[in-house]
């Protein structure tokens, strides 16, 4: 069989090298110019030998999602891998260790659960690893060699990667891993000579592999992030790890504080002091930050708050994805408390989107909640990101000399944005408070002042349109079916649209990383051009659909997927076809 | 009750089907060494020549196994049997319990001691995998060498001839001869092959094979050197019974069975080309080779495993017959 794309899953327990295996495969493919996406799933328990899987999808053309099902499963732990068999497509493969020293009861044997439509490849992984290195370590590398042969992939791309990764451990380690790879490859060549073929791209340039969290942290630092404060939480911690390592090189700071309340407090302090600052958390952390986000709104102190969403409520599902934090992001806070909410759809959006978030936050003196999610944040993907680096970037509206003479921090202006100075600058004397205040910043509880200030805070959002990242309409312009979604569901929906397109069904999608505010005119005209609207999202309530319904007065077909796994393109396609059938009836 | 069948050829699959037809509640596990669905081995040459397609090659489908609720475990093999514990051990050390066991592992072509040394250079021609490998190389194969004198060689010759390849056929004797052929064809087969353009080298045998840059070089006992892109050779065919080594089951070349296809071990049956059954006329144990015989033996074994008591009737005819299709019909003329 000739493959144009492949999805491979490594499954095992701690110590099996699951994540490192997928990284080697992913980087090898990316170096060879293939497009890649990697998704890790691991248990929430910190202790013990929990099961983990890492799935890699690679192809000659752009990969937008994890697709549906897998082609090959590498079961490094027999029992743990049994449950993964259900995801294997017909004619797929299972590689398992045939050199277990102990007897395996039928029920616990991975091989005994492989249906006849799937090919099982028993390979003495342990024996061959021992042969290569004198220890059981390296079973994953043996399996990689096997995989390489079974799918006709060029061994050199893997070997280069093995050398690169193990170089720092010395020649002995490099050579034993290369030997392990070769043994796996040769074993399959001898025992399963009839291999599949993979269509490699010729003359392809190497691609960069990046995660959403990597891109986000990189984007923030490239546009002037100087201060990060946070408290570790899955799946956002990686962002703090990156800034901790990289920000000092840019004369910046990262501090790990005692909790999320302290983190947002520190971020507001840094912005107040004139630095671009950010915190990153997940749902439970965002809940804790609500009060100080309100302070950011009221005191008009910029803030960038990244929420890498995971399953909720409460501590919920720490290692599973869900898009359940839209409501708290939009509405979580006392009083009329507008804030910018953005949701990137891929790593490129994470990079460019977070830069837009900083610009909006600083220019419009508002909190921006940047809603990534576990799938987007942790998945690796090949992206062609054009780096936009300006470490001194500032979009702050500064007062003129004249304005400084009688400085009014909350001056009522045409677009609602008042000039903002940094404390310590000449003439920079003003009060700042969470209490209602007048234009000088002094507390004031008069009704007309409160109304004027509230209007001012909302006015900023009305005037933000010109600075919002553009909306894209994707698909067939004349389609009667329109789709709206947000965040990381984009890729799966896009691929679902391609599936139905091949069956002659047209659809189009409105893609915007802006949740609030939105380019309402464009959204409205998109919805007006559709006979049927479908809204896909990964939560139970239909939080985005509720926002769209109230804003645009539409009655969409709502698809709520409270999800632990990434959205399936096939299921998206199924829904589009269902709606298409309704239209033709 | 759990019936485990080792071997997914015609004997094994027929036994599995027979058991399920008699009693659908019996759990049946069928273990096959090859990765594929059970296929008609005698149609492989037609498949090689694209005379038949995939669906005509396979004699059992995925739906067949689903419908009969037979657990088909393909791509796996058994390395030992423990008749006392009533368990088998698969090659990856999985231990499976059985109540009744059928051994239907067939036979395989073997090379003699001289050619065994050159096995990596010799293309086997017995399994679907072999055929698929040959198909993959077909466009670059021009010159072929064939050695061996059983019916599958004749079958192969017909296929290569049909594909327009240059064939050199090495035979030990003076004339090409194949056992179990219809008498009239047997007499003419040598001339028939020569008329087809096959270069026959008689009274000779390959003794050395060398791999050169792009070709193989076959040297014969009589110092002839033949260049080839592919070499097919085998000298005899033996039952696959290495996995019963160590188990207390009576065997000679094959596993010995009584007319009920029972072996000497309790609740273990055997059928097909891996067995030897007592032939009253020959007054000896005898391998009743061939597809129709294997199917009949599988049926009888299945019935007896399911609780019946049915004897196998020895097939007296020695004429080779492929489901009523004579071997000379293979030349597609």
C-alpha cells in the first residue's frame, strides 16, 4: 500500500520513551520537509507508572488536525495498548514486543486483541534492544526501525535525528541507539519483507516543529514581553518554563509566585510600571484571577492573561482538552466588566495572536484573555511562522506635554482611550483604584460619573475594530452551509469540510481569533449569506453558540463536544452532511 | 468449550466452519501464520498473472469470521504445545488454553543441504507474501531459473511463461517429470515445456549461486553458468510440525492420526498436509497431500471436535486434480 500520510501512535508507561520516540519521528519527518502534528495524552496522576500515548500524524501536505484513527500502533506496554486498538484503521498495523520473558495470559496479550483486519507485527524488541545496548532500554528505537521499514520511510532521516538527539550523551549512546534502529529495521526486512511505501516529498525544505505553548511564549517575547509571573498548572506550565529560561536573556524577569492571584497581581504591577507583562494559567487559575481581572478593567491597567484550557469544572480533567472557559473569560467578574477575549486556532495564531493581544491590551488599556487549550498548547506541529521581532514594542498612548500639565489619567476622549503614563515620569501623579473614579482617578460614586466612565470603558471596544486581526472566510463562497467555531477546533473542522467537499457538498467557515469584540459586520453578512449555520465547540453548554445567538440573532445547529480527545474531522463531516440532507429535503 | 485450530489453510478453516455449523456456542480460535485472509494456494499463479483478483483468491472473508463468530488470529504462530496442561504457547509467549485442539499447519517446501547455503538468493514460491514480493519485482525480472520437480514447479513455469519471462529449467533427470499428473500429460510434459520456449537443462542441478551486481549467477554440477534475475528452487516438501517437538504426540514425517483425525494425545486432532494417515492398501502411514483432501480432513476433524464420531474416507485416486481443473488447463490456452 502506498501512503501519502500516516498516523502513528506510541503507547507505553513511564520510562518507555514514548514522548522521546514521537519527538524523534516528528523531527525526522519535519527535517525531511513533511508536515507533522503530534499529540500527547498522559494520565493526570503524577505518581506511578501511568499510561501515556503520543500520536504523530505526518504528510506531504499541511496537516490541520490529528485526523481520524491511526495507521500504526507501537505497543511498548502490552496491556495498556489494548485499548488503543480500537483507533486503528483497517489494514493498519500493531507493533508489539514478542520477546517478553514471562508467559502472558491470553486476556492480557496485546496480540490476542488484534482483529484480523489489522496486521500484527511481533518483533523481539527487548531482545534486539539488549543486543544493541546490553540493556532493555532502546525498545522504542528498535520499534522505530521496524516502523521505518514497514512503511518504507527513508532510514537516514531517523538516523540523523538519533545522532542529533543523543550526541550530547556521547558516541557510545549514539552508536547503541543507531544499532537498535538498524536491528529493528533489518528484523522487519527479513521477517516482513512486503512493506508499505510512503510517498516522500522530493526537494522539500526542512520545516520547524513547534507547540502552541512554544509559539505563544516566543511571540510574547518577540513583541516586548519583559515580565512573566505565574503559578504552575497543567497544561500552561511550559510557557513559564520557556520564559524562565529565555526572558533573562532579554533583560526580563520570570517569577513563580505563590498562587494565581499573586500572579495576576504581579502582572498588573508590571504593566502599571510600564512593562509588557503576562501570566499563563488554566481554568482553575483563571477562576482565582477573576477579581484582579476586574481591577484591570476598572483601573484600565493592561494585562495579558493566557488560559490554556483543560477539562473542568474545578480541577476537572488536568490532562484532557475542553473549551469550557469561554463564559468565565467573557463574563467572569463583578459589574459591567468588558475585556478582550481571543482564541488562537493553531501555533501560527499563537505567535501572531499573542502579539496582537499585547498591542490591544496596551493600546486600549484593557485585560486580554487569550484562550488557548491543552490540545493546541501541547501539540507539536510544523508551522511556517514569520518572526516579527521588536523587543521594545509599545502601543501605549502617551500624553502630550500639554496634557501632562493637567494630567487626567481617565480623561474622556473620543475613542475612550486616555493617555497613559508610567509612574515616576514627570507630572505622573494620579490615583489608581478599583473604586469607581472620576477622570483624575480619585474615587467618585456619583451616578453621572459612573455612567460616563462605564461608557468610556465600553467605547474602547467599539473603536477597537481597526486594530483587530482580520476575519477570514474559508471554503466555498456560494455555500449555503456556514460554520462557526473557535480555537483549536478549526483544524478538524477544516478537514471535515474537505471530506464533504470531495462528496460534492459545499460549506464555508468564518475564522476569527477574536471572540470579543468581533468584526460584527463581517460576521453578520457571513451569517446572512448562509441558509444553515453550524457551530462546533468542545463544551457541553454551547458557550460560543450562546454568544453568537445573542449577538447576531441566529439559530444555528449547535454541536457541543465536551471532549477529552481532539475533535474528529469525520464526525464534523458527518454533521455537515446531515445538515446538507436537511437542506435538500 | 473452546476449540483452538492451528493453521488457517483449507483444513483449518473448514474445521472451524464445521464446528460452528454444528454448535455455534463453541468458542473457536483459528491461528494462522500468514498476515492475510485464508486464500486458495493453488490459485497463486493465476493471481501472479493477474488472471484472478483479490476476491477470487481468498476463500474466507472478514465477514465470514464475523458471521460465524470465529476468532481469527492471523500473523501468529504457535511454538509449543502442552497436552497435559491443555495449553499452547504462541511465539510471543502468550499462553492459550484449549479444550480441543486441531493441528492443521500444512507443509512447506524445503531446500536440500547444498542449496540451503544459498537460501537468501532463492525466491520461495509458496505463500501469498512470496507472490506479492515477486509481483513487486516483476517489471525488472527478465531471466528466471527454476529448479525442482513437483507440481508447484510446473505451476510456476506456467506462470512465468504466461508472463513472457525467459526461463531456464534445471532438472535432475533426463526428462521433465511431475508426479500425480494425468498420465497422458505426464508423458508429453517435457516436450510441451520445450515447445513453450523453456530452456531445459537435464541431468544437472544447481550447486552454487552468486550475487553479482544486478544479476545472480547459477552454477550447475556440470559447470554450466546461467545468469538470472530471480531463482526459484526447492527439493522437497515437508509437514510443518516443528512446534510439536517435545510434546507427547506420535509422529513420523507428519503427525499420525487415526481415521477420526485424532492424534495420540487426548483432545488433539490433526488434518491436512501436516498429517499422516494410515492407508490400508499401502499398509503404511501416508500423507494425503492436496487441497481437496485437506478440506475433507478438516471437515471430518471439525465434526469430531464438535462431538460427532465420523471417520475419514481415504482418497484412493492419485491423479492430481485442482477442483476438477486439470493442471494443463493452467496454461491459459
